[in-house]
């Protein structure tokens, strides 16, 4: 009988420790995700601006080249 009680208490302790481990892991994951978002958002904005600038650079260069050709021919 004593072994059954000890086994039940050990199982309860195991379940409690697993629950605590999940809570700690979830808290650490939220902290790491917050830090990554703080670092990633400004880098993402810079990449969007630079990519948008490169996309706009091609038509502006083509228009400038066409104007240059027209001035050279005229």
C-alpha cells in the first residue's frame, strides 16, 4: 500500500514538474520572440525601403536614358 501511495505522489510530482517546464519554456519563447521582433522590424523596414528604391530606380534610369538619347540625337 505504501508503494502505491509513493508511486501516486511521484506521478503527481512528475506532472507538476512537466507543467512548470512548459510554463518556463513558453515564457522564454515569448521573451526571445519579442527581442527578435524588436530587431527584425527595423531591418524589415529598411529592406522594404531599399527594395522599393531599387524598383523605382529602373524606370527613372530608363526615362533618363531616353531623355539623354533624345538630347544627343537632336
